[in-house]
C-alpha cells in the first residue's frame, strides 16, 4: 500500500468506527443542518449550479430561503418539481434541466458563482471530465462544493455503493484544474466536504 493510500485508510477508519453507533436515519437527521451549512458556504454566490440535483430539493431550499438563482442539472428528470406547483419567485429563480453534467453547452462560460454536487459525485461516470466542464461554467474565483458519502461510512453499510475517500475527491478536483482544494470529513466523519475554486489565468501561473 502506498503512503497516500495508507493515510486515506487511516483517515476513513473513524468513519467505519462511528457508523456502527449511528442510527439508519442519521442522514435524514442531519439534512436540515447540512442544508444550512451548504447555504452558509455558498452565501456569497448569487447564481448556483446544482449538479445531479435529483428532485431539486436543495435547489428549492436555496431559492426559497436565500433567494438564490439555481440551475439544477440531472440526467434523469423523473423527480423534477412541477413548475405548476411552484410560486412565482421559485419559477423565476429555479430551472431544472435534464442533461448530462459533462455537456453543459446550454450554459455560457463563467455564468455561475458556485456549483454544488450533493450525494452525486460518486454516481457520476468520468467525474474529472464533468468537473472540467463545470469549471468552464464557473466565473473566476467561483467555488465548487462537493458533499458526498465517504468510503466505509454508514452510507456504505446502508446502500453499499462505491464511495471516494476525501483524498480521492481532492485528487479529482486538482486534476480537473481547481485551486485551493481542500477535503475533510464532517458530521461524525460520515460526510465528505470538499471544495475547490476556479482560479484566474494569473493565479494559475504564479
Ligand atoms: C443520489 S442522487 C442525489 C440527488 C440530489 N443531489 C440529492 O441530494 O438528493 C444522484 C443524482 O446524480 C444524477 N447523475 C448521475 N450522473 C449524472 C451526470 N453525469 N449528469 C447529471 N446528473 C447525474 C443521478 O441521476 C441522480 O439523480
């Protein structure tokens, strides 16, 4: 085992120890707090992209509570909200688009202040390509926030999918060209919280 893999294993060890003590409803219980934390992290962003938005629940929260302008993108539109059920403000500020996040050609360059992917990165094929495309859409200085289940977490026991370690998420972000990348475990080590920024050409050269 290489040094990085060894460190990754040590860091996720806490997640595995904690998961035995957590109830199956843990992720539901933390949801309101996590939403507020995401809103706090993205407080400076007016235009937000929600990648793999599912039912656009987070997007609607950001629109309704914080007046953000959100574009939700998902390959499946089966659970998108019905615009008829939304009030005028939500209809004006939220749009849900059925698309592969790898091809955001319906969005121009630098049109978003931030992008978030919640519980979605682990489901995306070729995530680096997706995050490169997202970088094009982000303005200089814009933030990408990844919130996902980590390997060996409670989620692994509940749903047994393939998840990344924080180190792997960092690596994907760095390879996709993001700067000031950081990734850590939060919420009793059951959630990866990772971020990176789109730097300007000048900063990248220095
Ligand atoms: C586990 S769901 C999470 C949904 C939502 N973000 C949430 O927190 O409830 C992951 C979502 O990612 C979407 N997805 C997977 N690959 C995608 C891609 N390449 N582009 C856009 N959406 C994708 C799936 O269709 C699914 O709705």
